C-alpha cells in the first residue's frame, strides 16, 4: 500500500508569499515526518509539501497515480480552499482522501456548520485532534474496507509521540532545514491563539533523552554527508517547532544541559525555538546549583528565539489575555537575550482592541530602539476555534469569512479604534519601513555592533547574514504592499 501525504500551500496570488519567500522565512513543518513515523513499516509514504514543490509538477502527479490513499494536512486556516481544491482533484482521480490538522479540528469542534460545508464533502475520513492514537487504526480500517468518517484521537501521552522520521521530506530548499518537537501544548490560552484549544492546556514534555537522540541523528547524518564551512553550519541548525518550549523551566533546563553535551560533540550545532521574553530572567535549581536559564541557553547553542511580544501597549495585551508580558521589562529582557548572543524574531500584532493609529509608530520605535533583528508583524487574525473568534462573532465584528484572507496580511474584522483600511495601510507601511535601509542600519549596524562583528569571521558572517535576511524581508514587504495597493 502507498499513501501520499500532501501539505497544501497557496502561491501565484500577487499578495501571497512566493515559494522562495517561504523557504527563506520558514522552516519545514514536522507534520509529515511524524505521520511517517506512525505509519507501519510495510506501507510506503510519499510526501508533497507545496511550499517546496507545487502539485502541478509531473513527479507529483505520478506520485498521486500510484497512491492508494491521499492524506491532506490542513493546519493553517488560510489554506482551506486550496486543500479542498486538491481533495476534489484527487477524488476525481478515484482516490480516497483523509483530512487532518488544526483547522479541520477547529471547524469540527467549534464551527460544525462550516465543517459540514467545507470539509465533509471533500473527505472520506477526517482525523480530529492529534493523530498518534488513531493513525494506525485508520490505515487498518482502510485496508479492511471499513473506513469510518471521523477518527477522534484525543491527546497522546508524551511517550506515544514518536521520534519524527526525518528524511521523508526533502527540506533542502528551506534556509532552516531541520525541525524537531520536544513539547506540546501551552497553558497560557491567549485569546487569539489556537494552541491551547488544539494541543491543550496541559504542557506535555517528551523524554529529553528521546529528543536528544533525534537531534543527534540529524547531526550524525550531517557529519556523514561530509559538508563543511557555512553549509555545515546551515545543515546543523535545528528549529524546535514547540509553541512555548521553555514553559516548564525545569524540563527546559534539563534539555539545555543535554543540548550543551550535543554541542560539545558537534561544534557546528545551533538551535532556535519559540518562547516568551520573561524566560531570560528565570533561574532554576538543577544538579544542586542555581542556574540562570540565560546561561544554559547560551551554553546549549541557542542562536535565535521567536518571542511573542505582540504589543507594546498594556491595554492591547490585556485585550487578548496576554498581560503576563510585562511591557515595562521588555527593553531589559531584550538586552539580556542580546547579551547572550541570541538573535530575536519578535512576533508583533497590529489591530488589537487597545490599538489606535499610534500603534504603527509605537511598534516601529520600539523595535528600532531595542535593535530587534527580525520581526514577524501580523494583522490580528481571529482564528476559528479561538476565544477571539467567538467574541468577534458575538459582537458582529467579523467582516470577511473567506478563510484565505486569514493569513495575517488582511483585515477580516472590524477594528475597535480605526477603520479596516487604515489598519491595513498602517500595517504595510510599518512592515516596509521596518525593513528599509535606514532601519536595517539602525537596528543591525551601529558602531558597537560593527566593532563586535569585526572581532571574528563567525560574527562577521552572522551580521552579514542578518543584514541579508532583513533586506530580503524588505523586498517581500514592498512587493506585497505594491500588489495590495495597486489600482487603489
Ligand atoms: C512549521 C510552521 C510553519 C511554517 C510552515 C512550513 C510549511 N512548509 O508548511 C512557516 C514558518 C512557513 C509557518 C508560517 C505560518 N504559520 Co505556521 N506553524 C508552524 C508550526 C510552528 C509547526 C508545525 C509542525 O510541524 N507541528 C508539529 C506537528 C507534529 O504537529 P501538527 O502539525 O499539529 O500535526 C499533528 C496533528 O495536527 C495531526 N495532523 C496534522 N495534519 C494532519 C493530516 C492528516 C491527514 C492527519 C491524519 C493528521 C494530521 O497529526 C499530527 C500528529 O499529531 C505550527 C505550530 C505547531 N506547534 O504545530 C504553526 C502553525 C501551524 N502556524 C500557524 C500560522 C497562523 C501561520 C501563519 C499564518 C502566521 C502568520 N500570520 O504569518 C504563517 C503563514 C505563512 C503564509 N504562507 O502566509 C498556526 C495555524 C493556526 C490556524 N488555524 O491557521 C499554527 C498552528 C501556530 C499557531 N498556533 O498559531 N508556519
Ligand atoms: S500565544 Fe504563545 S503563550 Fe499564548 S497561548 Fe499561544 S503559544 Fe501560549
């Protein structure tokens, strides 16, 4: 038996990212590699991630011809239409189609009428929640001809989450080539975030030993490939896809200590993850000593962190239940990350209920003043399944129900303190000015930063690559802004 696992993506629209943009901005999704690890060894699983290779290509069509079953991952809401379109085409070819992922689960659990209209007609079976506990049973049912319509898996215990089968997907196109997951869930439940409703409030941690083994295997394969220099550094970078990797500080400290050992065996190893700013100030009792998480992160090879800062306004943070972010401590916390040599990618949101037109200048000044290296700025998205969506629906503030527009670059709700047009224009102007040459120089090339960069070839290379990355983000912002506003 052969299964084709497809991750849809949207391209070809003036306002969307191009394949090159995504490869630059993103890192590979781990979904296919985890599903592959859950698939019995005698079953072949081919993967097509449209972020790398569009389905229209001849090899992919051939893969589809050979498949007995097609599985489509629908994690991101904005891909819903593309996923349905692909499913329709597969079914026309006589294939049976399975859906799974965050968006599918959100619709099934919270917006059943849309599930019935948008998913059910295209799916022979649907996996609700995480797949670990039901995927082998689904395959067995398919082989016996007893496929059911809905498989609800519940949340697996950490021991049931397998090591991902790296290598099922060709990730060479991505700037960051390796993803690993150590934990699932987040207890914070911020109003706009779908993690808590999908992965749960209980923070589940995989055995550190198993996670480390997975990382070591990736690095051993880099060693075997014989690559060197910049290529070796690039291939030895691991992105943790965890939504809040440091939530349990004791677990995180143990993980860092193990990663430090990995680094001493593989000096090119570096890693990045996603966390909250406050982590950098925490300490932990471990091995009879008090350790700063900042030191553990530095020693373990942490090179970059995505931090959900979201807003510099207390009122706005409060409006989405994220007041554990302490605005008055932001500058100091960012400075501490920088002192550890950790580059920040700040997640910022515009259009929160406390935001008026001053939000754009406020965020710009904050990011420049604190020399934040990269920022992923988004317009707030009321994602299905979240408290934010339910509140806006109740208040009659959802103005666009086309899921394709729920990508963070469009306004799909009525903002509270400005017009949708003002919000969208302000967002694009902020995005573009943040990546203008002046801003890049101010954030990355101050005299002190240049002096530091000149101290070693590695630091110089790092600075050059950050500047290149910013310039690329600038091109993306300008292109999409021009596309959005042409003809207006
Ligand atoms: C990797 C990733 C990306 C990569 C994607 C690369 C790619 N090729 O697809 C990049 C960085 C590009 C990206 C971008 C964005 N992302 Co993203 N991303 C992730 C991330 C961090 C990891 C995904 C992953 O590997 N998870 C680990 C695997 C094991 O878990 P899983 O995918 O949930 O899979 C399990 C189940 O869902 C289920 N399952 C999933 N699919 C299927 C399919 C079948 C058939 C079956 C049976 C089961 C099944 O089984 C798996 C095992 O249990 C997730 C967060 C997360 N922790 O999941 C966000 C996440 C998917 N992203 C999200 C969002 C919102 C975005 C952006 C829109 C953010 C933005 N505003 O810019 C952008 C979109 C970019 C664009 N084109 O416009 C949201 C989606 C929520 C939603 N409802 O839309 C998530 C969930 C994060 C969050 N909670 O906010 N992202
Ligand atoms: S935004 Fe971050 S901190 Fe808040 S619930 Fe989501 S993952 Fe947790």
